[in-house]
C-alpha cells in the first residue's frame, strides 16, 4: 500500500452529486515519519494510527499544534490501519494480520485482540446507530458491533450508479461517512443507509510539488466541529484544517 503516487479522480461526479474543494483555514505540522492510517479528534484530543510493519503506532497528538504527546507501538510488528474512539476505548485495525486491537484510551494499554475477517483499512464509529463502520479495500462499508467487533451487515458504495472501490480511511459525522479513496486525492461522502455517494471532494493541491516529494497518498480525515475537518496524508509534513466548499 506504500509508494503509489496520488492523483486527482479521472471522472467527475454527475450533476446530482456536488464536487467540493477544501478551503484551507490553518496549517499544522505533521510528523513526516508517520504513515497515517487513521485520524480522529475526540474530547479535545487528536488520535492517529500509523502503519508499516514494525513501525506502526497508536499516537496521541496536540490538536492545536500537531505535536506528539505520546505513542505506543503495535504488538508483534503488526501493520496498523484505521482507528476510532468508542467511549473509553480505541479500536485499531490491522491490515493483513487478522486482528483488531482494543486499547484503553486513558492509558493506551492494549486490552484485547479480536479476530478480523479480511483486510482492515478504515474505521469510524457511527454513534447514531451504535456501530462501527469499516472498510477493507473493496467497495463496501462493513458494519461491526462496537463491543464484540462482530460484523452485522454491509452496504455497497456507488457514485452515479458506479462502484467505488478501494475505500480507505473513514470519518463518521452527522449520520454520513466520509472516506478517502486510495490511491487518489479524492474523498467521498457516503449515505450509509444505501451506499450512495452524496458529495465528492477533490483535495488535490493541498501540498505543493516541493512538499509532496517523498510523501505518500492523502489519508487522514478528522471532524473538528463547525463543519471543519483536519486532512493529512502518509508521511506528509502538514495537516490542514479545512472547510469543504463548492
């Protein structure tokens, strides 16, 4: 999953789906060694999950500056993926290690390793339906029980009737699911009731050519309130506080 250059989406959505762009409000620093797989703000704390075998971590960041507060490594060299906060716990996926990890949010101690079928990519918590939403690199959103992690259903994601595969990092907010689409600079907003894409974000150009050198794809979205989001990517030098506008 590393080493692929990002690109703008080759096909714009049809007239019924708005095409949005990120309006940058502020720029924060981001650790260029962080292979970002998940990003989430909760109760004033920014959490980040990073990947790569032997280098994956669960991190706590300062949301005002992006500075690292503390970090713990994943066990056994596992390849970390998406994260989400559920109450006093944090769930973290692994890519192909066949487990999901449950952490104590206060101590960042590992509590459980739960079997995971298929690959793990993105993860978010849909509080309105009390369920986790997971991606596995396909065109499906998979729903998981937030306590047992058992799969309870799924929905196929479509844009103007076309399948949208390789859904990656997720953010659940306002009853909608935002998803990075690997390996592009595109995000989609999905109605989880039927899988329809209700908006597309073209986030190309957040990094200039010089800053983009040595980085990987856009991957990381966290709602920060008032319709604003934090966006970043794997090995990026910056996080961007943005609002999506037409």
